[in-house]
């Protein structure tokens, strides 16, 4: 795997709307921009990208958790990829789905819920919204969220931008009902 650059984005949310948060909520995105080994050509076997996804899950997960801070506990996660124009959607799927999840879960200290994801083909500087939800129970509504990221010079046409995001809380003033974090059974990844 040939990584051109890594980017870490940290957001601290002190207020939302006209009200201060009870405590600052931190969102972190760890991003890797890598060379796409299959840019410009069709390949049946995508095992190389699948294996890259496992390594990226470890690298990006550890980077995001470290940037979150030692005194903060990861609560939400998500993943995303933008494939440059010479690639295809299946290249992003190969990185994100078969193997990236286990090392990301290890980095955040568990996680029974599915890791929400999004992927697209795009150009340098394109934005992507990384979907987020509570790592141990997907139906915890207060943690349905997202983090928008972009890297000004990525992905180039023969690259793939891969990102994971973690947070230490849900939306600052969640009040639309549903399952609360404290009520989650954390057994099946759903509730």
C-alpha cells in the first residue's frame, strides 16, 4: 500500500444553535490518501484492496482514538471513501467492507453495531459526509450524526481517500426521542 498523505481533522463542539453544550463534544476524522493499484484498469480479484482495508482500519482507528484524547471514550464511529476518477466504486467497497471493521472496533474498545459507511467516485477537494452512530447499539437516536470532511488535493484521479471518524458523544442537544445511550442493552448491535 502506497500512502501519499495522512490528515487528522479535529472538531470540538462547544455550542449548537443558541445553547452551549453540557460538555464539549469532540469529533475526529483520520484520513489516508493512497495510490489506487487498480486505477485505469478492471481487475476481478480485489484482495489487495481488501487487505489494505484491514491495515487502514488499524492505522486510522488508532490515529482517530489518539486524537480523540486519553480522557475521552469513543462513542460513535463511521467510515467513508472517495475513489478518484480512474477507479470504481467497488474499489472503495473492497477497502471499507470486508476487513476494515475489526481493527477499527479494536481501536475504539469494542463496537457491536454496524459501522455506517458511504462511498463515491470524486475529484480533488470533494467533500464527503461520514455517517456516524453509536458504536454499541445502532438505534441510539442521539448519536445519528455525521462529519463532513475534505482534503484539498485528494483524491487525485489514481488515488483513494479513506476516512474513519470517531466521537466522544452524540449531538449536543439531542431531543427527538428514541432509545437513549443509557438504555441500550448493547447485546446485538441494534438496541
